[in-house]
């Protein structure tokens, strides 16, 4: 990780930046886009979990007894925002297979740009776990703000947000509403356009991921 603004960590790892460039290219086909998102999700997962607390446990190797490190506390929760957040889920579960999953169904109304909820299912003990909200795009941030509000209503108090591309307007809006929730991203782009799309961005992440349009 290199660049850092208040509460925002931009992952400048060369592999992340390379893969993101391939994803941005309008000619990248659906299957490749999907594979790249999964690959990047592993690298972002590595970064967002970098400071997880460890505990010391006694084990026996085939050679000797030792005290070794293990991740402490309850299992993580990954919270993909449907649909596009699902594209980041499997890569993260590859790294943290025992994580729990909270599905948050929200879409952005194309006219009003406000978030509309249609599904929510999460573990009941959110208050005792770290929740990592995942969505490739943070544009106006209306969706991410609503998702985090919903998780907080259900008791969550240790939340992080991972996105692939963020708009400066979205970062500001999100941090103003949830200053306790840090953001990990691969890029903070230039701006939003009149339709609320990130510029230069990568287009509609859900459509590119699932081949709808
Ligand atoms: C996209 C994206 C975010 C949201 C970002 O989802 O995956 O959830 O827009 O926009 P915002 O920051 O302005 O709220 P979309 O609503 O297109 O739904 P989808 O994932 O089902 O395609
Ligand atoms: N949602 C997307 O998928 N892309 C954008 O640029 C903005 C919102």
C-alpha cells in the first residue's frame, strides 16, 4: 500500500494496477473481466486483512512443540453488495474460506441515483465480527452509505469497505456519513459524469461482469 488520504488506502501494487487497466479496457470480454476481478479481489483481500489481530496457540509440528500465530477472534464477514459485489466474493473466500457472508441487495435507481434495497441476509452476530463490505464501484456512494447503515442497524460496529474504483465525490460522501469506516481501493479516479458514472472508470461493473446490457 502506498498513497493514503484520510481513511482511504489506495493499493498501488503493480499487479493490482496492471489488472485494473485490463479491466478498464472496453474491449476486455466478460470472461476475462470476471477472472480479473476475482484475481484483484485476492490482492485487495490481502491488503484489507493485513492488520488482523493474531493470537498465540500451542501446536505440535512433526518435529517439535511450538507456540504459533493464528488469527484471533470470530470469523470475518464478507458483505457483497449485489450484484457486482459478488464478483469480488469468491477470490476473497479463496483466501479466507471460513468467512461468513452477508448478502446486501441494493441497486442504484438510474434516474434518481438513490439506492433501493431488495434483499438483506446476514449472520445474526454482526456486533462481534469484522465486516468487510465489497463492491467494485464507489460512485456517488449512495449504495455503500445505505449498505453500511443497514449493517449498523443490525449491530455491526467494525466495518471496512473494499472497492476497486472510487470517485472523489463518493469518497467524500461516504466518509462524511461513515467516518469510522475506512476504505481500501485500487484507484480514486477523476470525477463523476452527469449520469453518475465514474470517469474514466470501467463502465457498468455489473453489466460487464454478468454480460447484461
Ligand atoms: C453499481 C455498483 C454499486 C453502485 C455504485 O451497482 O456496483 O453498487 O452502482 O453507485 P453509487 O456509488 O452511485 O451508489 P448497480 O446499481 O449498477 O447494480 P448492479 O450491481 O446490480 O448492477
Ligand atoms: N456503477 C457502475 O457500475 N459504474 C459506475 O461508474 C458507476 C456506478
